[in-house]
C-alpha cells in the first residue's frame, strides 16, 4: 500500500506540474503546392471531451483537406492524462485566439472557414459560430455529443449567418436520437443541414470517414435553393 500511495502522490505532483506549464496548441498542415501568395480556405478540427492535436491529425484528413485547405488541429490546455487534453467550456477565448493567430501567420480566406468536430467538440463549434468569435461558413460534425443544456443554441443567428451543418452519426450510438432531434430543429429554423447515419456504427468514425469529410465540404460549399 505504501508504494501505491507514493505512486499516487507522485502522479498528482506530475499532473499539477504539467498543468502549470500547459498552454493551448495547434498543429498546422499546409496543402500540397502551398504558396504564401495564395489565399486558402481554413479547416479547424476539434477533439471531443479530451484528445490531442496528434490524434486529430491522424483522423481528420481527406483529399480535399490535403490539396485545398490550410488545416489546423486544435488542442486545449487542460491536462486530462498522458497526451490528452480538453478545452474547457469557459475557454472559448483560447480557441478564438488560436484562430486569430493562424490567420495572422497564414494566408487564410476568412470567408471560407469550416469547423470539424467529433463528439463533445460539437458544443465549441456551434458556440464559436453563434458568438461570432470565428466567421464560420460551415460545420462538419462526426458522432456528435449534443449538450444537455441547449440554452446557448441560437438557431436564428445560425440561420441569419447561413451556417451549413453536415452531421454524421452511427445507428448504434445512444446519442443518435438527440442527433436526429437536432437535425429536425435545424430544419424547422431554416438552417441548412444534412444528416448521414451509418449502419452498424456506434460512437465512432465511419469506415470511409475521409470520403465523408469531402462530402461534407461539398455540401457546405454548394449553394442550395431557398425553400
């Protein structure tokens, strides 16, 4: 027991030290044939409840992202474990600061900003768009976790800004019921969205996730007729 207690104490000390030194970070991936003299659309990827920019880069990639976009994978500053961090719902300004630094350092077309998120990252993409902290054109959501409290969700603002939302979910994910409800509410409030449900999938990526990212980008970028 003494060894166990010593281990726990040391682990807590290391966690506190890591947290004291932790800062939000992002990983940039430039498109093929990148030129600093050309402006590019920007794709920002967000982890779920916890994650890392490395893991995001391993999952959020596609032909369009690799060839047409500047891509930034955002990592939070709250330490949750080895190589795992979270954003914190009160840290929206950190995410906005990372975006502002990216557009300062790279030739970004600020009219072409797409956010991509998985699971609990859904909240941050919607909140950033609604609050106007990032000029969001569209959002691509993978197996989203819909917050219990949706008081922050101003449908009218999203509709007025013409934010397009692409949603991907698994039929076996317990969260799919609320995901369907969210899509219906988007429809009712004039927010252009698409919902794709994958059979025999739960809270996870589709087998052809890279292709689905490109389909989401196409949906966001294709003008739709007004109903």
